[in-house]
């Protein structure tokens, strides 16, 4: 091959290589920080933010790096929304209901008592009106929200004494996540909002009488079975918990369209991965807890019915006092009503049948 042909072919090859190169490589290098509300030891829930960060880095060829910081490293677990809102950090990974004190609508973005299960909530967020409604709401707090994990239905927690009726809820000092405490309070309980890393000590010292976290895999890691023997189900306050990645709106809007698409895709990857990890790891952990003599019990029907009534009364009151709640909750509940009907015919019937069969 002569020199002229070589140069010509090399030129063509260069053009083709440039055309094939991902557009993201032309973007400037970026560094973000995520403030998590969770301890690093809980690799499922904290790990969702890690999955997100690793995915963004991989999709941008290392141009966009995000460091994840556990609760307390940059700021306390329950201060992360303030950090995102004022721009102290670019993003936070958290459970939205921790911040119902700012506005009860925060809870709808995560979990409300007797709310939707994981499949239903994701459906409302992705294909229903949920995503649009929550984005409009969070804009008031300078936040762009992205779903970034789900725990699935949770357990009802660890109790030092048996729960035989609603009388056993009265005066109960119960560590329960966020918004559910308002229902527990109406039933005569005393809700406590305590970060994961402090639950064991609080139960051990008797500062609280009961505590819920998420489910078997995390609860085993926290050692809660060692300080409270009775393990109740279901966690009626969390038919699922939708975790959120909160991004400061200025930080998000400064991204190129390519980077915005990558961030959204990475968040959805983390969302699916987190749910898969809980579904995969909870069964084995439950077996270990049972082998360690945990007493796994269902909440009495009376307690469930009283809890449901208290929750519905709370929502009726919020409809009167909080216009944001009334608007978003109405759409949420209408969507759930249709979902429950559909699941009754297919998913529910199938699952109930399979639970009675020997595999």
C-alpha cells in the first residue's frame, strides 16, 4: 500500500472512530457528593446509592464521579434534605417520610400506612401521575426527585413483649419510621424517630419498647433479635418503601442532556437492584432468625383493623388541613384502588395459591 493510500485510509478510520465515540466523553469532568441517611454497614439500602454512583461513572467513562457518604459523615441522617435544598451537597439518598415534618406529602413519596406495594408504587411513579405530581411538589424545595430503591413490604418490627390487642399499643415507646408514628400516636403509642445505628442500644437499654427497621436481612445485621424476641408482621405502615435520590435542582439543571439521561438511567438501575437484593436476601435471613429462636408472629386482626381506621382518619384530617396532601393523595388513592382490584384477580390469587403448595 502506498503512502497516499495509507494516509487516506487512516483519515477515514479517524473519522469513523470519532463518530463512534460516546458523546459523553466530550463532557467536562464532574465531581458530586451524595449524603446518605443510612449507615454503610447496611449494604442493601445504603448500597443503592453506591450502585447509582458506580453506574454513572461507568456510563461516562469516569468523567462523572460521585462519592457516597454515610449518615453522619457529611451531616446527620435527618438533615440531608436541608443539605440538598441549600446546595451544601449535590444530592442525598434517603427515605422521604423522614421529612414529613416539613410537609406530610414527603411521606407519600416514600411510604404511608396501608399504601401501595412496591410494584404498584413504581407503576404510579413511572406510568401514573405520581412522578409528575411529586416533581411539582419537590420543586418548592429546590429538589429534583428520582426513585432510587425500594425495600418491598416490610416486617412489623421487634417487640420486648407480645402484642395481643390494641391495649398493648397504648404507652408503647416504638421506634417507627417517620409518618407511621402519627398513626401509632393516635392509637396511644409513643413514636420515636431513631437512626438505624442507634436502634440496638435503645432497645437494649429499655429506652424504647419496640422497634422496626426494614426486614430480616437488615434486622439480622443490626442484631435486633438479641434484644427483643417477638418479631411481628406485616409492617402495615410500609407495604413498600420507595427510596429517593434528591438532587439539587441547580446541580441537575447544569448537566448536559446526555448526563441527565445517564443520571436517570443509573437511578432506575439502583431502584431495581435494591429491590432485587432485598427479595433475594430476606428469605435466608428469616431462616437464620427463626433458627436463633426469634418468635415470628402476625399482628392480631384487631390491631390491623384499628390501625387502618386510625390511618384513614388521619388522611381525612390532612385532606382538610393540607392542600398539597389533598391533591396528591387523591390521585395516589385512586390509582391504588384500581391496583388492588387488579392484583386481587391475578397476582394476589396466584401468590396465595403458591404459598400453600410444597415446592
